[in-house]
């Protein structure tokens, strides 16, 4: 029987559990990007040096290698390319190329939400600074300025006054693949926003999870997520509303079987908002956290779906206890010495995944690419979790030489 071939776009370490799952299922794994030194290429069966945003080049290589499936797990820039290749080759994917384009482009997605009567912030996309500057009167400050097509919090700035706008716009433009920026009303959130992974099977939302996404105000980029915890701070009614709206979105876009990284929040106005839905696994090990906390393995399910194999035992995900993930990071550029965790918190540590060693150079935390590891924790109750989450920098320290 022919061994099935799965092409993964990108080479970041977030692909390692995907490669492990694919190998466990007996698949041949091909990784693809233009950075040969990326860690995932050391674990795949074959590496192709091609830019993942070059749709035609990836398609040509995929046809040459006769792949059976393609995905861009936790790698935002490759999702549209993966959808394009899948559609051209008749391979399984989350949905049509056009539906995926809508989900992946913040400008198109906001327009889609507006046209279909979802709760959505006031927003507009621009390629030209002067046009955007002249249009500021339509917005109420504060606003968020960000690229329409980047991930990992790159190029994102909150703007509180007009004098800050030009710097923010040009920063977003520099980080946009397509040269387009979205300006939108900043939704002041109630409690924590959510960033977690979900899963559909044949157009039905089977797994809907919500987290408490947390930020470090002392970090270089205070908009880069620095920790997550489960369960969320949403009420059961708010989670149910968002689940119903996600189901409606899935039907409107005629989505099929896939994992999704979903960002949601509750505004201080009381409205629940779907902020982003990307047909890929989230970075920061979010699908792994769902597996740790609930036993639901969306990674293996997505791997099997991507090559057209039937899924095994997919069910809703209910977390057992109170879980958290700390994104380990530094507050300045320098040389790593050690990770220091206060003794009274060691009993809560479920897993330490440190990506650097003593003497390595590390950077201050401007985005997900600057993380130096993760800390997975399980707490006995909500009180213990909240105490830890409110004082992370006091008991978890990245020591520098």
C-alpha cells in the first residue's frame, strides 16, 4: 500500500507535534520553506527550499512529489497557499480557496462579518497612508492598526491619539505581505480575551474551546500573548453565544473538516465578538494544551483529515481541572543564564519545554518568535490559578548573564 505524503508549509517548532503525529500514523512528511535551518526540517522526511507564499512554486513541487495532503499548521502566511494547492489538486482542506482567503485577510474577514450581521468593530483597510489619515474621522479612539495578513502580533499598535497614527501605520505596512493595513475600533474587553483551537468535521463544529488569553504589560510588545489559561473568563451564556455564531460562520463559508485558531472577546459593551478565525492550528502549542487538558487530540485528527483518512473518536473537549501555559520570554536582549521558578509553584508544573540553553543569545519579547519556551501548569482550583497568573514575573524569572 502506497505511503501517503503530507506537505507541511513552514519549519517552526510548532510543527514538531504534527510531524510526530504524522509519523505515528505512518505518513511521509515533507516540510517546505526558504529557511533550511528551521528546526522542523530536521524531523521531516524531506525538505523543499521554496517560499511558502509562492503559490505556483509550491503547487509545482506538490504535483511533482504527488502529495496526498497539505497544511500550514501554526504558520499563518502559508494557509492561503495550502488552500490554493489543495483546490488545484483536489486534496482535502478546510474549505474553498475563496473562503480561506476571506478568513485569512483581516480586511475581507471584517467585511464578511459586517455583511452577515455578526458583532464587529468599525474597521477599514488601506494601502495608502494619506487615505487612511484622511479617514480617521470615522473612528473613535483608541484604535488598533495592524497588517491585514500577518500573525504573531507583528506590526500591531494601539493608537490613542492622532499624532501616533503615522508611525503605527508605517510599522504595520512594513509587516504586511500584501502592503495593506487595517484600522479598526479597539474593543475594550471585559475579563480576558480568548485564543484557543476548535475543530469541525464535515461542516459541523465538534470542538469549541475558549481560553483566558493574557498579556505582559512590561514586555516590549504588550499585545503579544504571554500566557493562557483554561477555562476562560467568559460566562457559559457567552460561550454558548459564540459557539452558535461560530457554527453560523462555518455554514456561511461552507467549511469542511479542519482545525481552527479562533480569537474571541467580550466587549465592555457586553457584546461577544469573533475577532479572528484561521483554518490552522494556533501557535503557542494551543492544540497541545487542549490535548493535555481534555484528552481530545485535534492534531492527529487534522493530520488524518489532511490526507483523506477517517477521523478517530472526535468529541467535544471538556477540560479536566484548571490549566495554564506560560510563554517564557525575556525583557531585554542578552545572554540566557537559567530559568528560575519559585519552589512553591513547582508542584503545579506539568511540563517545562525550554528551547534555549545557558549561554544562548535571546531577544526581548516583541512577538511569538522571541519566545524561549513554554511552561505547562495544572492547578488544584481557580484561586490557585488566578494567584499564579496575576504574578507570573514574580515567581517565574528568566535569568540573564
